[in-house]
């Protein structure tokens, strides 16, 4: 593993995770993909990345809501040569007023959006320490910095993820291992579809009008962020130029959190 960069991107069969895997691979970084899709589908994606960018890539399906599945995945990755870049990206959303928020949805969001990053980090750190170099990048959200109604579990998990990032940064600062959180605003992925549909129904507007309406209800930038733009920031954090950047939470949000 020494001298080569190998990244695990969790939740990388779609959206920001897949775009990040593509950007990292385009810079010659070997990739471990993860998600819930069947092995064959993930293998196809991995073959596509390996072919297009001449890197090693493989797919490790694992349900990150289950700590024992994470342990198995990390053991398998360790046996396959380990990683020195960890991108904790997998995440889900569910919106509801807190009075009706289903407890099982709270538990699921906590498990996937927060606890999974604790487990992967704990198990990836020995690989990074062994390598003498590491990068941990947690895909949080603007909702790690500010709140919105109906997102109690999501906001709590993302605020928690930023706290976890800071602790890891403090503990590993002397070890050539950085930990940072990226805080995207509205980003063009399937995660937002339910919210756009609900807005479109509520306001009697088309899906595209709903997109613009919802975006501008929060951020002055009148467009969705492209998933690859998040990937480019992840890559920058993996370069030597970013070696002193640690413990930060970086918005990429069209000035949403500038209010
Ligand atoms: P997406 O729905 O396109 O992708 C989510 C990925 O996570 C998929 O690959 C899915 O398979 C995986 N995943 C979901 N549950 C999983 C589980 N239990 N185990 C393993 N993998 C699982 O969503 P996205 O928008 O690309 O979201 C990626 C991350 O970015 C999330 O953490 C999300 O909270 C965050 N984010 C998204 C936005 C946005 O506007 N899209 C904004 C801020 C933050």
C-alpha cells in the first residue's frame, strides 16, 4: 500500500459518492466502491472505472446500518491491501415534523449517517497509521451547520458527524492523517427527489419549478451543486497542498450558510 493512494468511498453507487469515486479515479487513485446494490451491478461500475482510468477498482456491498457488516467489509478491505483515504458518504434522508417522526427512521438515519462513520474510521485508522499517511473526508451537509424544519434526525446526525470529524482531526494531527467534513447544499442527486415532489404537490408547480423554488428558499445561488464539484473538493483534500487543513467543515452551498 505504501506510496499508492487507495480510497474507500461509502455509498458510491449513486450521486455524490459515485461522482467522487470517478474524480478520485481520474487522478489515478485506486477505488473501493460500496453500496446496497447487488454484487453484479457494483462489479460493473468497478470495471467501468478501472477501464476508463487505468486504476484498480472493486465493489464491496455492505449495509452500513449494520456494524457487523461494516466490520466484515473493513476486514475484507484490509486483506485486499487496505486503504489510506476514507470518504464517509453514504447517507439517507427522511422528513417529518418531530411530533410524527417515526422512531425507527431516527435510528436508521443515526446508524447510516453517523454511526457508520465511527465504525469505518475506527477500522480504517490502523491501516492509515501503518501507511504513515491518511485522509478522512466526511460528507456532512449544510444541515451539519444549520437546521431546517422536519429534518430532526438528519440535522442531529450531520451535526454529530462534524463533531466526530473534529475529534479525529485532533487525535490524528501529529500522524499525517487529516479529517475534514464537507457540507454540501442542494446537490443534483436522487436524494432530493422526494423533497422536490412534495414541494411541487404542495405549491401546485412543475417538478422543475419546484427545484428552483426549493433551492431559492435556502440559497441565493440559483442552481444545484454538481456532484462532481463535491468530488473535486474531496480530491483537493487528498493532495499535499491540503496537508494542514484538518478539523474543518467546508460548505459548498451557494451561500446558504452565509445568511
Ligand atoms: P444518493 O441517494 O444519490 O446516494 C446515496 C448512496 O448511499 C447510494 O450509493 C446508496 O446505495 C448508499 N446507501 C444508502 N443507504 C446505505 C446503507 N445502509 N449502506 C450502504 N450504502 C447505503 O444520495 P447523495 O445525495 O449522493 O448523498 C450522498 C451523501 O451526501 C449523503 O450523506 C447525503 O446526506 C449528503 N448530502 C447530499 C446533499 C444533496 O443535496 N444531495 C446535500 C448535502 C449532503
